[in-house]
C-alpha cells in the first residue's frame, strides 16, 4: 500500500500502522491539489511499489458558512480540494494504466451533500456534486481500457475532525439515538474496498450511499 499525503508525518504514521499488520507500505508525499503534484505522487507510488492496481482517493475538506458569506477564495479552495484534485489524480492513474495496458480501479469519496442541499457548506456540496458527474464520465470514457471508476457517498462520519467540530460548537452534535447509528471510518473503507476488489469487477460508474 502506498500512502499519499501532503504531510510526510501523517503518511509515515499510517505506514507504521500497516507495517505493524505485516503489510508492505511506502509513504509518498505530494500535494494533489496541483496537477504536477498529483502526477508526481502517482508516479512515486509506482516507483516505490511497482505498477498501480487500485487507487482510493479520500482527499476532501469542507468550509463552513452561508452562500451569502462565502468569499471567492473559499469557493475556489473548496472546488480545488474537493473536485479538481479528483480529476488530477484520476487522470494520472488512468494514464499510467493505459500506458502499461493494465486494468485499474479508482474509488473516490463523495458526499451526501452532493446529492441533496448543503446548508452552510454550499461550495463543498457543489464540488461534491461535480465529483459524481466526474465519476460517471470517467467510467464511460475509461471503461474500454479496463478502468473502473466508482464513488462512495458518506453521510456524516464520526471522525476526529467531526468530533472536534462538535466540541467547538461549529456544528451541532447529534442526539444519542442518531449518534448510535452514525457511520464510522471503517464503514466507508469497506465500501471503497468493495469497489476496488474483484467482487466489483463488472461495476463502474456507480455511487453507493453509506
């Protein structure tokens, strides 16, 4: 497993977790919000571990504020982090697979905010809606090369970042009944794993709400 992150310490931390499980891993440092960074990251992963088999892209971040309050810079940032980088990473991986005549599988993380309204994070929601359109188009264009593209669509997931927002009061903490049913990170990982596994070898252009 190649672990790609913009911050070396975070990538190395996950590599150590994998190695403790007996999994071969390598840390790759790149800023995928830049086209050259995404291309370099995909290339470095291949150099470290051999040809790519699958790519799972979980990069994303939401800015909070009403549409009337958002400034141009925030809108552009949300689109870069949540949409444009999926294109940069996806096309870099697809080019590698096509050049080597290897099949490949790409799974990306979208959001229910791209399906429904996204109050207080409208730029994020608009970008995530774009991710779903990207997935369908990439699946159609790349299927002749044996490349599959699918998206996992999470609702709110109980991550440390979300818990920090509850603590700060930026977003409201769910009532206990809702909290008990809330998805955990491994629930999203399991859906992504299905999409890139042989179990989904005839599945492409699809979205799965978790």
